[in-house]
C-alpha cells in the first residue's frame, strides 16, 4: 500500500466508503485483456490495485510502482 495514494473521496459521487484490494491484481495478458500493455516482465509486473466506491460503484485501478516506472520507457504508452 505504500506506493498507493488514492483519493479517499470518490471523484464521482463524493462518497467516503471506499474499499481497496488488499493485494495487487495481475493486469492480465495472454488469453485475457492486457490492462497494462508492455509493462509485464517474465517474472511478473504489470500489477494494479482496485478501489471501489460502495455508494456509486465507481471502480478505479491504480498501477503499481513498478508499472509506473516502466511506463516511461515503454513503446506502448505515450505521454498525454
Ligand atoms: Zn462514488
């Protein structure tokens, strides 16, 4: 959790009853959608945590620190 700093207030409804996954979730790839393309390595990576607002159901994903470091040199991502 140390690298995850989600807003404790829902950006959609202003609710404060939010839940975050205890562990990181693999971002997929292979036969499932790759939610963080180009950020996986052979030993893992490309993981995220999910935050859900129980008031409105907004589901947000936060890429872990490794993915955020790797994204800067990935050819599959471009800066906005
Ligand atoms: Zn909400």
